[in-house]
C-alpha cells in the first residue's frame, strides 16, 4: 500500500499518511513529521454515544481545522452500522489509529482473539495501521496480562498492524515501565502509546531514562495534550475533562522529542485533548484551537 497520498482540498494539495504499517510509515516520516492526526471522538459532547451525525461532525471539524488524519474509537463504527462506515469513507480523511482492545488484560483467550480480530478487520477497512490497547481495571495480574498482550500482538503482526498499549495512572498498568514490561516478550508488534498527559501524571512522573533506553519500534503512538502544574481533581476525572492545550502546561515537549529522536522512534502523532470547557465551544472551535496549539509544540 502507498504510505502517503496527495489530497486536494480548500487549502490546496497536501501529503497525508495512508499507512498500512508503522514500519512503512517510519521510512517516510521521522519524528519531526508534519502529518498530525486528531482523536476525533473527544470533540463530541458525548463521545460514548452511537451518533453518526456527531461522528461526521467530529471528522469534518478535524479536517477543516487542518489535521491530516484522524484516530477513531472502534465501537463507533463497529456498532454504528454501515452508515457509520460510510461517514468515514465519505470524509476522505485517512484513519491512522483505532481504539481500543480491552479483553486481553485477563490473559490469552478466545474472547481476546475475537476482539482483536474484529479491530484488525476494522483497521483494514479504514486503512489504519495502529490499534491501541488499554485497561481500566484498577488491579491487573501482570503475568496473565503479558500472555494476553503477546497473543493479540502476534495476531496484529500477522495482519501487518502494530499495537499501542496506553498506560493509565489510575489503573493496574499505571506507568511506562509496567507497559514496557508487558511488551518485552510480546514480539515486534507489541508497542506503547505514550500519551503526554499520562506521561506526566504517571506515578513518579516522566521517566526519561527508561524512554531513552527503549528500542525504536516500542513507541508506536504519541498523543498530545498538556497538564496543569497542580490540580484538586483526582487523576481519572482530570484526564477525562480537564486537559490543557499543548503548550499551556508542564509537559516538556523539547525533552520528549529529543528522547524519541534519540531512540529513532517513528510514532503516529495525534492530538487527544479531553477538555469539557473546549467541548462546550463546539467541535469546530475546539478542533481549531487544538490543531493550532499542537503545531506549536511539534519538533
């Protein structure tokens, strides 16, 4: 598959990612890429609803704001019917990432295999190369989770996809270190999603030494937002409602990009700003503000 394509729009012709596999994408665009994706669902007032009009609005707002691609939550399309898939196709926007595999954390199983196979099929349909995985469980059996992640990583590899495991500070996979532990024996498709909000708020804070020691292929996805210096909110509600625009908080983007460049990482880079105040302004206004802020922190 072609890794880039020329897309004509109101802003002229631009080159956008149409990756089939991150390794292919990596040969074309290094960390200082100018292909910026947006997690479209977080523009929505209710991102967990099945609403194809809202899906269309979030993709259209991302495109109008200047984003080159989008990331989608798989259930919107998988359970939204043919109309949802048509919304994505009609938009013409490349899809880089699909969220998220969840069932693997309990261990290797037929259910986990069926879930990842469904996400792989959706990724094939939409042209996405990266499938994210995570857990919301507060406690995790890491031995079982390692077996489960290895299982879905093997299936992703066989399909020409890679995974991005998102660590969440309030869960049983709270840090980059724990996520990396699960990846170490899970094969080359077992990657990590480094979300900058979680990167700062993880127990112990940013772990640059670990990041700088990882193999290049380990970081498959990076999500951009920012973090307040202090807050009275608990981590989960802060992450879901009160993230800042990139550049407005304490994320040290210069050292993050330097560390990723040091290891030769070539992740998909996307905005994921979950902020109720911005959502209240409407999808178009939010997308524009998020896009412009992201551009200021890219290397």
